């Protein structure tokens, strides 16, 4: 506990010294950073973007909760969301939501891509009733206007009239946050894996076995978690940015507590998608920092990385061992939506034995950004 506290304090310090002081934003990045951390921008002044996307926790939600961090608490301290808060490191690498030449959906923010760009995304949390819960754009602009330093910076960058028009003012606020999210700190590419590619780090034997396995045709991962299947290509994001259904069951514990009863249709609920066959598909997440960003999957159903990997084995072999979720001691449970499960890709390859799981975990740990490597000790 003490060491974790120390670590978190050190990381906060790192962020504090890495950027200009909160109270005196001078440009778009520092203004965006200040807004990202400002709890005054939520209804009861309880919650900032950083409450759920904590820098020291790879921009995920590290707060204790009744659902083990599977989903996040809103500004009212009661409302629970229905989706796990993803890390937003590398979110600036996700392409704009579009269809490729093969008619496949690609990119977009949120796990169903409903925000085509980071700009569209950043407008949402302020007004979401289970997040920052502000009633309208004007109230967000009013809260920002309470702070003289914000006003001064916004006027200097966007012109003296920026706050007179609530639409323009809200767009300027969003623009600042997104400029912060596009900063290099959100895509450092400095993990052991990146250092290995640059000849600065030597993989351990187990990490190397995991690496070779991950890129190989022996198991299925390469079909969805690689942008470029060639090994040794720099800045790999470990996702193809496409949408797939891997057949996850409902997270019953979360649903009992948040009262949600409807199914999570994933991509089919994206307003730009009019195709019921897309139900159950979610955007393949990047596996960068995955070892320090549990719980896993869109509904936070798995606590451990081992479990998230072992889950895939049920498509390759069906025997007593792999039909059991080690976290519950019961069967995995049937898929929330089964029609669209991508069996063709999931059934590729051989069983993922216990040794292979270990090697894959060792490899995935090398995808941790340098500044989060200390978090690995607590896993
Ligand atoms: C109450 C917790 C909470 C707060 C506060 C919050 N977020 Fe999020 N954020 C989430 C959750 C949950 C998701 C995934 C939701 C989904 O896919 O439907 C998400 C998704 C995102 C994504 C998309 C990531 C991806 O890979 O698709 C970005 C970017 C993001 N948030 C930025 C922000 C910003 C900027 C703010 C402040 C304006 C903010 N968030 C406030 C919980 C939160
Ligand atoms: C058919 C495409 C597909 C294949 C094959 C696949 N994945 Fe995934 N993976 C996904 C999708 C989609 C998600 C998100 C699912 C969701 O949340 O509904 C995911 C999620 C994950 C997560 C959780 C990430 C997080 O942040 O929550 C891990 C870990 C993971 N995959 C590892 C692997 C490994 C290891 C393999 C190979 C054994 C693999 N995946 C094979 C599509 C795939």
C-alpha cells in the first residue's frame, strides 16, 4: 500500500513537473491539460476527465468501487456506467471513423466508434448524466469563465469575443482538451518492446517466446491485434482498429448494480451504422499498456490479463479446463450477442497452453510505456 501510494505520488509529481503549472495555462496544450484535471467542470464539482482517466494509472480509472473498477462512478457518486473506462494513451492514434475498401468499419472513438474524432468525443463526458452531468454547453462555458487564467488564455488564442458565443466557446474548450490529448505524452512509443526494436533492450527468454508466438500463425491474436503483420515494424499499435465480436458474456455484477437491462449492441448502436448485423462488435483495443490497465474488455468482466488471454482458448479447444473461467470457477457463460462472433478468426491456431499464456503475458508486459513500468510490480 505504502509503496503504491509513493508511486502514485511520484507519478503525479512527474506529471506536475512535466507540464506548466495548472493555474497558469499559456497555450492550448497547457490549457487543455488544466481543463482535463479541473473538477469544477462537473455538476457537483466532483469529477474531472482525470477522475476516470488518471494519468498515474495509464489514464484509466484507479478508484476503488463496488464493481472492482469494471466500470466508473459518475459525478453524483452513485451512477455507474456500463462500460469499462479505457486507457486514453494512444487514443490519438485511432483513425477517424470510416469504412475501408472492403466495406469494414474502422476507427472512431468510444468502444463503438460513435465519436468519429477526438473532438466529437471530448464534447460528450461534460453532458453525460452518468459522467460529469452538466446540463448544457452554456453551463460548461460559465464554469470555465469563473477562472481568470482560462479566460485570458482562451481570449489570447481564440480572440477577445470567444466567450460571447457559447457554441464557439464550447468548441474552443474542446479544442484545448484535444490538443492536450494529441501531445506526444499520449503516444510515447518508449516501451521495452519499442526499445527492443531500436536495439536498446534485450528481451528475456520468456518475453521473446511470447513475442514470436504473438506474431505467429500458431495462435489467433495476429488476426486482430496487429496493424502490420510484419515483425519489427515500429510504432505498432497492436490493433487493426476494426470491429469484432469475441463473444463476451454480460457482466452480471455490474448489471445488478447499474440497473441496465438492455443488451450492449456495440457497433450497431453507433448512429452512423444502420446494420443490425454489427451488433456485438466492439473496436479492437490497442494492447499497449494492457498489463497495467485491467480490468479487461468493454464491460470489465475479467480482472486478470491471464484470464483475458485464456478466454480465447475456448474457441480452439473445448475441454473441461478451458470451459472454466478461473476467476469465477464457473463456465465462461454464453455470449451477450452470439450471432456475430467472428469464429473464422477466433478458431485459428492451436490451443493456448498454460506455458503459452505465461509467455504471452511476459510479452504483453513489454508493451508498457516506460513511465508505467513501475506499475508492473503491483500486478
Ligand atoms: C465517469 C468516468 C469518465 C469521465 C469523467 C470521463 N471519461 Fe472518458 N471514457 C469513460 C468511459 C467509460 C469510456 C468508454 C465509453 C464507451 O465506449 O462507451 C471513455 C472513453 C473515452 C475516450 C475514448 C477512448 C477510446 O479508445 O475510444 C476518450 C478519448 C476519453 N474518454 C476522454 C475523456 C475526456 C477528454 C474527458 C473529460 C472531458 C473524459 N473522458 C471524462 C469514462 C470517463
Ligand atoms: C477476432 C478478433 C480478435 C482476435 C483473434 C483476438 N482478439 Fe483480443 N480483442 C478483440 C476485441 C474485439 C477485443 C475487445 C472485446 C470487447 O471488449 O468486447 C479484444 C480484447 C482483448 C484484450 C483486452 C484488452 C482490454 O484493454 O480490455 C486482450 C488482453 C486481448 N484481446 C488479447 C488477445 C490475445 C492475446 C489474442 C490471441 C490469443 C487475441 N486477443 C485475439 C479482438 C480479437
